[in-house]
């Protein structure tokens, strides 16, 4: 059964959808040129995505790596109307490294000195993984934008001219389509760079909402089905021909203080997030940031995130958009 879906353009510029197996070989999915179209067909048929691929059949071979090198790979999910794709996320969900975890637990012993972030983290430790049938504690939640904020593989992550920082956040992102009756269907997971303005957030935690209204990127593939419980990868920043910074990162439920089911419940409990036909990309959080190590990024730096079992890395250069003058007119 194909385990991954990739959206790309052929040499003529026409869209196609490919199914890719663990060995990296990919073939065109007949009759469907987008992940969204295939997902809706699967929902209508009451089947899984893998079964929908089997029902459609596979065509000619597709070289995903060549397409990546030529800039023909799209983000693995989109919507015909980008306004109907919502990009959101949750934070303070990961336990982090052993050293960071030990420091957090030491800090938690003195309730009088806890920051709001530490209080939220403690809530997650105590109630982020409820027993089946129970509802756990709410996580931190934020909004990033609509489908227009997702950069394609290899495309620049463009930071606003007024931003104080542009830093990587290596994360898993859940991909969802809302069915005709309002049921959220999870297609699978993508590797991503959630990207944020950490200097703005550090000035005052109430600026978190501003710091998250930024671009983001996803890797080429959606991994179908349940994600591995223990995801181990590497995130790095290239500057010129050198690696400026590099660090391992952990994700998956084994390395989180919230279960995926708990994060999903507290997102989709809101009726406005169950609008039929909408697409949701939801970032699940991280514990590894170059900003925490004092790194200051520059335009031209290239972010790279890689982790098994994803076959292709997430690579995007940093760019700064030109200043824009906005004037509000009265009608």
C-alpha cells in the first residue's frame, strides 16, 4: 500500500498527484491531481486514502527528487480556495531534551516563581494525556493564517519587513479535511517548519499571537496513517557553504506531554473548525529552537528539517518582504 502522497507539476506544468512508497519510488495516482480531491473521494466512498489510491490505480513513474531539484513540488495539501485552509498550532506540548526536562521539573517545584508558560507546561504534564474516553487539559493554541502562508518545498520563507526575528520551529503537522457532515478526517502527517518571530514573543508573551502570523513550510510528503510514537530528526541552518547551527530534535507522542488525540479534541471542539469542505494544517509543537542558542538568522540562510520516517527534508531559504504602506480609507 502506498504510504505517502506528493503533489507536484509535470514537465508541462500540469498538476499531478503521486503515491510514494518507503523506497522512494512514486507513481501517478490516476484520476486525481490533488490530495484534496483524493481525500474527498475517499470520504464519499467510506474508504481509507490507501484504498482510494488502489481504487483509482497507479500510472507512470514519477521522480520526486528530480521534481524537488527543479522546483516542481508543491506543498502536500492545498485547497481550491486558500481561505478555506486554516493553519493553526499548539505550543508547550513537548518534553524536550533530558537536560531541559530536568530544568523544567526543578523550576516547577516553586509555584510562586512560575511564568505563565511554565504553568501551561505543568498543566500539560499533569493532564495532557487523559485516559481513553476522558478529556484532558487544553493546550496553548495559536493561529498562523490561511493557505496562502504555506511555502512550497524549496521556496523562501518570507518574513515581514517589520518582523524582529525569523526562526525555525521543526514540527509535525497534522493534515485534516472536514467531511460533509462536519466530521474531521485526518489524512496523515507532514514534516514542517512552523517558523516564528521569537524576539517579538520574548518581549511580552501576549505578543505570541503576533509572532505566529508568519509563513510556514511543509515537506513534500504526507505520511498516511498513524505517526510513529518516537520521531527523531535533525534541524540545521546553512549560511553560505557552512552549517551555522545544527541540533537533534524529538517529536511524536513518546516525547510529548499531550497526546495527539487531546490536541485534536481541543482544536476541533470548536464548531467553526468543523465547516464541511475545509482543510486544516495543525502544527503539534516543538522543543528545539536555534533562537534558544543565541542564533540570529539572516536573509539567505537556509533552514533544513529532516526526520525518519519522512523521506524528503524540509528546506527553505529565509527572505524578507519589502515594506508595504497600508492606508485605511473611509467609505
